[in-house]
C-alpha cells in the first residue's frame, strides 16, 4: 500500500494512511446524492456518485423523469486506493466551494447535463444513522444535507433545457459509513428470521426564510430508531423542532403517498404544522441502483469503464408492482406558516408498520 495524496494534509481520522478506510467491512461507502426539480411536477432529476474503497469500485448514476417516462444512465469502474478524483466515465462532481458550491456534469448521448449547485442555507449535519438487522448494524453512517438551487443545462429525449436557479430547486447530501452495497451478503441464520418491515421518512424542504429537515425511521411496531427535526434560517440559526408526528394519505390500493402532514414543535412548545403535497417521483429501485433495483446495484463490479442506459415506461406493471417495496423520492410542494416551499418527500413503507395500519408486505392502503 502506497501513501495517498491526502496523507500530506492534517485530515487523518485513524492511525493509518488515507489510502485505507478505518473499517474493513466490504460495505463501507462514501457517496454524493443530488436532486433537482422545476417546481411543476413535470421534471425530476436524481443523481449520485459513490466510492466503495473495500470493493475497489467507483460508480455513478443519473435518472430523470418527465411525465410517465424515465431515462437513466449508469457508470462504473475500478477505484484506486486513496484516489482523489470524484469522477467515473462521463460523470463527475467538482467541489468549487466546500459546503456551498459544486458542479455536476454528465456526458452521455441518452442524458446529459452541466449543472452548478449553490447552497441557499448552511448544510445540516444529521443524527448518526444506524439500522439493525438482527444482531448486526447493516447501516451505520453519517450524513449532512443542504437545500439550494441549480443553474446550467439539461438534455434528454431530444429536449434541451436551460436550468434557471430562480426556478430549479433541490436538495443534496453527502453520506459515508456502512450500508448494503455490492453483491448481497449470505443471509445465513437471518433467513429464518427475516425483517418484518422498514418505515422511513426523509423530508428536506426549503422556504424563503428557512430550510426544514425532518427524518424519521421506525421499526414495524412504530418504535422510533432515528429522529431529526431542525429548521435552519438564512442567518445560520438552527432551531430544534422536537419529536415529529406525521399523517400520510396514501392512494387507495397502494403505498404511494398523495400528501402528508408533519406536526413539529417549536422550542417554546407551540405547534408548527407542515402540509406536504407530492408532485412527481423517482423510485430509487428504477435506474438509480439502490436496493431492489434489478438492473444494477451500487458497488457491484461490472468491469472496467462500464456504462449503461435505460428508458422506462412507468406504467409498466413490472415497475408498478415493485413500488410498494421501494424507497421513493417525491418532488414535493409544502406549506408552512403561510409560506409555500419546495423540496423532497422521501418515503418507504415496506412490510408491516403498525402506526400506518399495514399488517404485512402485501397489505395496501384502503
């Protein structure tokens, strides 16, 4: 093992070279995630780049939805230990100003863009995220999130768009740690005691004067295993908003949320209510490589200099049928204290969740 360029800087977190991460878990990852929407519910772009040091893989994806069709591109290649480049194939991320301004570029004949991100509020460091599966933590990660705007160009399906920061908004995050990536681990004894369900809500929302970040993760019985609710103001002040409660209105016969109501609590004890309306969505199992995507998963070894493009009809029964078992990113419009804001409502209601009334993996909303 050779030293890495970062070893020249005082950034070490463990007594070893920056060419090696502190954990030997194959599932260690380090990822960028971004989304962009034009507020209309017509177009929604989701993209990301991840590095998997213990798998020796770097990969990226971009997927855009317009109406009931979706276009995706994926790139993957070998990662060299200690490498500083945040690019793979035709996809790259350039950090112009840390925690404030980044450039994201995708070059592919099916989907291309050159976009610059500008943070509208300071990035918020979330609570430490842990998710257990039996005796083992399958997710043990740190993440920060930020609300902002986009400028640049976007082209797909023969259409070329100018991305105006006065119109195009979004959220982004950076996360690193351990989560299931690459080829699946053997189930072993856990095959006899499978998970009964997973419930998750992640809502970064921006308004004129502040950004909200609400996170809830619950066990099938409703026990809260992750809780975060903060409001970040433009001047940098951060306000904690207590223990959120949520009401979700699902489309009948599905687990697809039409709307939601968040009940938050100001520091003085008074209520703060956020009404959320979903506009359009991207399932992270359709072209984005998250768990359950049948085409490609983050961290999988696909060979050197690999890329792939797909186009989807979102009315395809094969896609519709797997949505209840997916984490889905919804572009959303929100109302709070008379202000209208925009952002994302990411939601998963898989399997049993007693507070929602879902009895098992196959139970749907009435």
